[in-house]
C-alpha cells in the first residue's frame, strides 16, 4: 500500500509541477505563444507527462484556467461565506475585501492568466464558465437575493450581479503602472477601496429594490443577521 501511495504522490507532484510551469508561461507569453515543449522543459518533464496528466495542451490550459480561478476565490470558500452567520451585507463586504486584496497583492500567475484570458477570451473560456464560474455565480446571486429580496433567477438580479462584479473585474485585470484612475485606485488602501465598493453596491441594490416596490413587483423579505 505504501508503494501505491508513493506512486500517487509522485504523480500528483509531477502534475502540480506541470501546472505551475504552464501557469507561469501562459501568464507571461499567452496561450498561443506557449508550446508544450517549453512547458515540459520548465517543469523538467517529458512531453508524454503532459499528455498523461492533461491529455493535451488544450486540456492543460483549461486546467490552468480552472486553477487560476480557484486561487482567485474557491467555491468552497464562497459556500462557507454564504453559510456563515454574517448578514448578507457583511458577506458582500467580506467578498469585496477578498477580491480587492487579491487585486492589490503580488501579481501571481493565476491573476495574470485571467487578466490575459478575460479581455480576449479563447474557446476555452466556455469550459471555465461551466466548471468554475457559474457555480460560484449561483452562490453570489443568493447573497444579492438576500440583500434585495429579488428572486434569485429574476433577470434583474443578473443586472445587479454585473453591476456589483464589474468594478472588481476591472481591478483584477487592469494593468498596473498605466497612468489613469484605475492605477490610482490600485494604489489606494485596500480597506478604503473595499468599503467604497460595498457602500456603492448597497446603494445601488437598495435603489433597485425600491424600484421594484414602486412598480408593484413583489420581493421576498430581506435576510437579516441570523440569531
């Protein structure tokens, strides 16, 4: 049994080494310019190892995108936040704090890969959406639904999601060092930026909730802090 575990451990270590090497190269040069040979050389493995663990360069790139998104925010962490005793408003604040911290921290390959992919998406983005993004969006939609009282599948909540998420996306994919307001924000204290996003988002969500009420559209009771 110990021999089997050792083989599995070695295989997992090799897979992780390939994933890290590919992530760094994709982040630096992009998918189109990164060859399997270059990845194998950086990871110190043969080409057969890439095919064994990821089936192809396409499979490897999809795995890199999935890992990058997990490093940005994992589904497990989001679910833990959603299931916590915090109010829905505080949950949103925690999410903003996390994303702002990731945007202002050291630009790891995971952030740089996503920054390359999202503005100019490849066909692989569809796989990422299905496997990583959509399950996380469902959790965030629930938080927004709890704040607004708008049903989770209502198109209005989709618009709310875009309005709340777009500023975070800009912070994450924006290039540093380029003069302009985005660069200025990236150099502001993270807590200040997170609080601004939170206050701004809550004001917008409240306005949408009131608009629903003014038009006679029924909403569910808003979720408050659990006892």
